[in-house]
């Protein structure tokens, strides 16, 4: 008597899990990595490499853009679990310029400059940061204006600074000219000089 049978080898499941990764805006991509589970031999899928599928460079979170490349092997069913990639905001600085001098009748305007100019917006606040405006505060008359500056950019963390606009009182001296008259005459026209105006 004879008998027959089947020799069957089914495909083995393999999972490649790509690790999440991040970088700071303006820097090069890191080396992407991952883990492999289920291989009989570590070389069965060749040299597994990891990369990202987009070329975005602006700050933000990019879901599922990290993937793995490998050599096909008929003995495996391979599942790639993609990784997430985050481009973190970089840092910048902002410098505020105020004013501090005696009254001169002119308007004096605050200014500011950021270490990153492209794409950066400078905002001013005179109410301790409750509201912001692109219009820089000014001062003309005696007094003090405290102001804050904020530099914003989609790819950078907000940067802050504070300064003052201060106009002090100007000193003016009036020198009254000595005068005289003869008894019985009317008073003369009294005069004097001023220094410090104009």
C-alpha cells in the first residue's frame, strides 16, 4: 500500500517597527532606527534601512512618515509600522531699544530687532503682555512708557524682551535782569533771559 502527504511551510510574520524621531528646525535629519521582530536569521531581509517619506523642513508634527526599506523574502509576510517625525522649533532672541532723555519736543519711538529676520514678526505691548500690536509705542512729553517686545516666527519659539521710553523734565532757567528807576518815575519795562528752551 502507498500513502501520500504534504510538506507545507507557511510564511512567517515579521514586524518592522520604525522608531519615532525628532530634530530641531534648521538641523540635519538624525539617523532613523527601528526594531525587527520575527526573523529567523537577522540577514533574511538584507540590510534594513530607515528613512522618511516627506521632505518637509518647517516645524511641526508629521505622523507616519518614517518607514523602512528591506529586501523581499518569500518566506516572510512583512509589516512595517511607520514612525512619527517631529521638527521642533528652534530658539531666537529679540533686543528692544527704548529711549531715556530730557524733553525735547520730538516724538521718540521704540524699536526692536530679532536674531532671525526672515518670517519674523515683531509685536509690542504696553499693558504687560495682555494685548499685542505691530505698532511701536512712542513718547513725546514728560513721562514713562513701559513696553514689552515679542518676536514670533512659525519655526522658532517666541522670544521676549522689555524696555522703557522715558522723557524727563528739561531744565529751563529764567534770569530776570536787574532794573532801576528814579524816584517819582514810572516803573521801567522789566526784562530777562531764558536758557534751556529750543
